[in-house]
């Protein structure tokens, strides 16, 4: 049976109820789907979650990193499916949006990635579209105290696209990683996730690389709910991973001399002004 879409969720001591809920969301009456559960945990206590039709559990026995674990599923997906969906474990959505995303991608061959409208559990919108970050953008948003940030409000608002009309479709170079609907052809061309990112910023890096070859689309006609735990604000260990990823990202792309970033951001800014 030829698959239409594969998907993957990375597990690490995960909440079983959350995973079971996402599994229940990832269904379709008309499409052939397969979901990979890639387990980075030290034990396979969640193995039973794979005892569901069209779900395959893969136990790695060690934490190889978020992007690297998704690459395990992406390598399998590329052999038999045109699309791969990267999912966070703490999201919720109506099953019909899978078919809507599939139809949009089928009708728009220039699109390499699609990201939906994202809501908080209380229904408030999460405005997650971004320009490509400068070192200042990431440092200011993460570490500057609230009483200092107003002095840099204009710069930060520019990075976070505060004036973006979230009711419209946009081609955005920096999209969140909670629900990444990806064209496998695009993934093959750019090489999947960069496994040097253990955790954090791998979604920015991947979206950026796809954006250089395809459109990376914010698509508000479908929506998901995401808890947005922001673990690095609560855990010193996760904060360490966040800092390491930021250092690697800017070493890779450039700290203050990133001509590609400047070109992409200026192009987006110009387009939004003309819309």
C-alpha cells in the first residue's frame, strides 16, 4: 500500500496520555498514513503505544537528540511517502486538517513546508512567525529583563513580525517546529535536520534551508492547539541545550555578517509592506 503521509513523534520519558491523544488525532478516512514513534528514552516502557494500526514504535535506547531522532523516521518516510509530518507530543488537532494540508501541498508544488495557525489551550492565538534571528534578537528576548526590553521594542517587534496579518497566507523563513508538514523531496534536497543541534533551533535551521529552495508557508486555514511548555525557562539543563544550540546556529550561519539572513529578512519586510 502506497503511503500518502508519514509522521513522527520523538519520545523521551513522555506522558503516555499525551501521546495517545496525538495518535488519535493523526487519522484520515481517505489517506494512507503511518506514524513513527521514535523513543529516545533509556527504557521501552512506552512500547505498547505501537500496538495500534499504522503506528510503528522504534526504540533507540539513548537520547540521540530531537532532530536526529526525527531523521530516523524521515529516512524511512522518504522511501515510500511524498510528505512527512513532524509533530510535538503536546499538541492537539482535528483529524480533518491532515487532509486539508495534504490537498494544499498537492496543489502547490513550490511549497516545501506548511505550518498551521497555532492556538494556546485557552484559545488565544500564538503568533509564532518570525524573521531569521540575529544574535541580539535571541539574547534580548530570552535574557533581557522586562524593564529593559521597551528600549528595544521596535527591533524586537520587527523580528517577531508584530504587524503580520495572521488571517492571511504568508511565505515565512522561520516557522515553529510543533507541526511541520514537509515535502520529502525538499527534505531530501536539504538533508533533513542538522543533527549538530541536540535540542532547540533545529526547526529554525531546517525551515531556513528549505526556504532557500521552496516556499515555507504559514497556512491559517488549519489550526492546532499547542501547550508551549518553554522548558528552557524552567530547567537549567534545557537552558544549557538552548545556549549550545544558539552558539552552533550563529557559528554555522554567521553572527553579525550573515548576508543570506539580511537578504531574506529584507525581502520579507518589503513584501509585507506591499501587501
